[in-house]
C-alpha cells in the first residue's frame, strides 16, 4: 500500500472510530429506555412482540431504501439488535 493510501486509510478508520463512539452513546440511551420498558412488563411472555418486530423491520427497510442504504445491512443490524435486547430483557426480567 502506498503512503498516500495508507494515510487515507488511517483517516477513514479514525472517522469510523468516532462514529463507533457516537453509536455507543446511542446504545447507552437505548438501553436505558429498554430498562424502563422492562419495568412495565408483568410477564416474561410480554418481552417478545412479534407484531411490533415486524413493523420495526418493515419501517427500517423503507427508510433504508429511501436513504439509499443497503436494506440487507440495516435488516441484519436491527435483527441482531432486537435479539440482543430480547436476551437482555430475559436476563433482567424480575417476576412480580
């Protein structure tokens, strides 16, 4: 790799690192909201709402296409995020 390409690569990686830091802050906020949502659930079966998941994924697909983002990427990200938060809720659910 040429020195010029290496410099460009390092600059782009720094931009990605900065975005990662922003994403971590967003995930922290999202997790705080999920904690509040979890407190409202009385039963473990309320954790997974398949209808809502379908609505979310459809909305993300439409917004991805509108914003010229590969919908396969966003679908994969959101499915994994949803699965991760379902796991989080199951681990942190307190029977009432």
